[in-house]
């Protein structure tokens, strides 16, 4: 929402400064932003004769301001524009600036006094003057009142630190917004270093050797009091420990809270503020000399390495399911490696990682694809049903990226895991913030936390996830000679046990493989040529359709769609041990024949697919059908169900097919009732909106049709005769369905005989 005085501030800047080199032109919208604060910072530098100007209020700006005007008030002799800059900044921060007239009047003084009180520095900087460090705190977007998501308890600590340490050379005003952030964490480290006696210039806000050594001599226990207890209790509050207050007295209640924290992080439980506890409160990796019982590594665990790891106390190891395509790093589990680990007494938990090092990779469709690939890889390595796969997010993600990319990605992962049979649980490897948010959304069952990356913003200022299983703290080398191996030393909370026994991986002989995309152009040409030979042009309806029929998708689009979902088609075919071409033909043929024209004047009226979908959607969402249904509504066999989605599947039939698959042990999900409208709608909605769900239901339809019609379950050796029957039963038992099946067999033979059989043999 626009603010009139912020708008005046923007106009003041544009009128006064935007014509000079290095000065931006502000959008005059009355809204505060970093761009406005940067512009005012540049204006301040301009008045201080600093050239060139920059967005940063750094040491040079602070020194120049301190030299020229160590205290800004009504007696300041700098230009009126200098005061106008201060007034503009006050308005942008939500304080009264007394107009933008260049006068340091009583309203400006009141605004300044309120600002300093909110910062917590009014006892150090009394009165209504502005000191240079206060000006620095004014010229940014930091808030000094509790904001949404913040706590008054955290804010009181922030104000206390400002009050106690603002006089030190390298300490600057931190936000007092009730949120524990990167700046607050660094200020907290400065505070500890100052209390350890470090001089200005020596204290640096880094958790280094001197700070670690100092904390080891500051163990606190019941009866302790003073500033050190305040700093320690503040750290507990920052870590969001329930029932802890900011205090200067180490009471038995505080000791109990400390014991709870120590137990939560798998530390030695003693109720004292010892060094490991201090470290775990201050940095994400905590005491990095702790000895873990878990590890993860990129190198093969050979027999010699497994012996070294076991002898060093390790019992659980994380290994990668696959390599990253297009890279030379070979980190995936090797044949026989899991058995080698197990025989040495080591359990294994699987990790799935591809590129995953920037937000652009993560999306709902990519999550679905990753889940399918991870499931297939885990099955081929022999991981048992119920194993948890940790999907890796190996970069420093922002809060916005978590909401816009990572949570949708994990929704896709959960969908993909379900479509791949529901064999495995979903875990996450990421920063504290990402792990916590994905878990809170109900999209993961445990967190493998990348705490080793202490500088990541997703680890700074965020507590350990409540469901943490593995805490990654430091890269080390274990063993020597042929037994030497570089690992990440991890702490195991006890939530993850991994696997020590494994299923026999399914034989891969004669299983379909991924499509070699270098053949995609030729494949499209082959499909187009065949379709045209049977009267299906590149676009528009088949020749056999009555006029004025119209289809929604071109042949090119359908082929591209099929290849884009190749991971899912391949995974389904391999897991169900049936021909990939059978699944693809049924889905893609239906997609190409998606009808978008109503034809009423036929003996059997043709109702378009989008129309049918709309009727079902309206039926379940408000129970009232729109007026335009009346023309064709009586032509529909049912208004509560219709064939929908890629494979044109009815909700009731999908329920029957998936229930049958559950009975056969092919799916791990709750059964639904095909006579219950809420179940019909739940399944129909997924079939309509979730492409992976629809595609994954296609093979279960074939399996059901085989059972209902006395055929053997479709497999790797299903005859062409039975394949053609299955293609017919997908549409029904009519003569028209039989004729359509005959035509579909031509597409089947192209996919199977010309491409997939060759890929199986040579790839």
C-alpha cells in the first residue's frame, strides 16, 4: 500500500539527485524497498562528498559521517538536503520525519527518540540527536519492532545486545524484529568474543579457535549468574527451546531445559552449559570434533574401507543411488558394495542426487521424475520396501525458493513415489530451514541436515529440524592405506537405521530401457508416417471421424509428451515387468484422439472430452450443472464419472484397477470404494489433473483387463495376439474397439520392434 510521505521521499530524491552520475531513478509508488534505502544511502554519500557512491553504508561512509558530523541535531551545519535525507529515511522506516523540509524540528526529534528506544540504544545515546551508528541502522530495511513471525523475547535480547555492545568498534545496530537472522547470529558471536576479552579488531564474529578455547573455560551450571548466563540463555531462546526465558541466573529449570536440548541433539546429557552444548547453540555443525556413528561418502566402501569404518565406531553409511548424468564423478553404489558393507556390520541408507545445485532444477514435474528414477534405482540395488530415500538439495536456498521451488518439488516426489508403487519413504537432505519447511508440509518423514555448511543462510538462525535423523558435521578421513576413505562424519539421532539385508535385485535381462533421445526426430517421423497411412494427419481429427470433429493435440505434441515422460514409462515397464510399448500406445493413442467437438446429430451422439470433464467437475464441486449442459447432458451415460486425462480413464475403473493391483502386491496404498462418490471424485480428480497418476494407472488397467478376460497378466513375453486383445479391452469389447486395436498394433510394433527391442539389446 502506498504511503504519501514515502512517495514524497521518492520525489525528493528524484528531483534532487537522479540527474547525477551513479544515481538511480526511483519508481514513485510510495512503497519502501531496498532500492529506496540504497538511493538514500547514495544521497547521503553525495552530501558527504564521497565519490563514487555505492549502495553500501560501509566503513568509508561511517568514517566520513563521524568526521563531519558525530552528532546530528538542530545545530548541524550541513545542508538542508542532509536533513531531508534523514527525514525521508525516517518515513521509510515508519517513523515521523516532521515533513521533508530540511528542518530538524520537534517531530524529527520525537521520531529519532522513538527509533533509538526501539533499537535499545537510548540509554547509550540519550537525547534526540542522531549518532553515526544510528544513522547506519536507519539507512536499511531492518525493523526495530517485532514483525510477523518474530517473538518479543528474541527482540528483548536484540535490544539488550545493542545496548551492551554498540560502543565497540565493530559492533553495529542489529535488527530488533524478534527474528534470529544471519546478522543477529554474527552479533551474538561478537558479544561472546567481547566477553572473552577480545580487543576491537581481534574480535571478528567468527567461531574460530580462540572463541572455541574461550568457551571451553566458561562452563555454566546451576548457581551460575551474570552476563555469561544471559548469553547462554539467549542462545537457547534463539534456538526456539520451549520454556526458556532470557535470564542472568542458571536455575534448575534452566538446567532441565538444557538437558532436553542435549538429548534432542544426541549430546551428553548433563544439564550444564559445557562446550559441546555452547557449540551446538552457536553454529550449525556444533562441536565438529564429536565422533559420529554415521557417515556418508562418494567413494566405494570396499572390504578394507568397511573394516576401517567399523573399527572407528561407524555403523550406518549413506551411499548414492545413481551418478549425475553428464558428469565424470562416479559416486553411485557399486555391484556387491551393499553386501560388503553388511558383512562388515554396516547398514546403509540411500541418497538420491542429480544436479540439484540451483533453484532452477527444482519443480513439481522434476520431483515426480526424480522419485520414479530413485525408486527404480533403489529396487535395482535391492533396497527393501519401506526404506527411506533422502532426496538431496545441495545449495543454499532462500525462503522464497523453498516455497516456490522446493515444496512443489517434494510434492512431485511424493506423487512420483506413489505412482512408482509406494515402495519407499521420502527423506530430505538440505539446510535446516528447507528440511523444517518440507517436513512441516508433510512431504518428508525425516531430515538429513547439511549442518556442515554453516555459512548457508538456511542454517543461520534456524533451529535443528524436529525430525532430524542425520546431522552432517565435518569431512574427515578414516583408516589408512587401502582402508583409507574420505567421509562426512555424521551424528545419528536414532531415527534412521538404514538397511543391512537386501532383496535380490530383479534380473535386468530383457527389461525395457530409457529411450535414446538421439533417435527422437526419426521416431517422430516414423509415428507421423504411420498415422498418416491410417488416416490420422499431423493435426486435426482422423479421417474416419464424422464432420465437424476436431482433436486437441497434434501428433508431434503427443510424441514429445511421450518422450518427456519416458522416465515414468520406463520405470513402470521395468517394475511391472511388462512391455513399455503397451503402456505408451494406450496412453498416447488416447491423447492424440482427445476430442473437443460436440456432434449431436448422430445415432450415437459424440460428446467432446473437455465437455464431459467439465460436467463431472461441476457435479462434484457445486452439484449444479451449468445451463450449457442441457444440450448434451442427456447424451452422457453419467454425470458423476467420465473417462479423463492422458489415458482417458474412468474414476470407477481406475479404482477397480488400482484395488486389483493392491491385491497383487503391486501397489502400496489404501483401497477405495468404486460405489462411494467421494472416492470416485478423489480418483477422478487425480486422473484429470495429475499426469503421472493417470499414466501410472494405464498398466494397472491392462492387468485388470487381462484378469477380467481370462488372459495371462501382461509381461515380457506376452504374444502379439494377446497384446492386441489387451489394446482392444482398453476401449471395450465392441467391433470398433477391435478395429482400433488393430490400428494401435501398428504403433506398438514401431515402438517395440524398431526401437525398444534394439535399445534392450545394445544399451
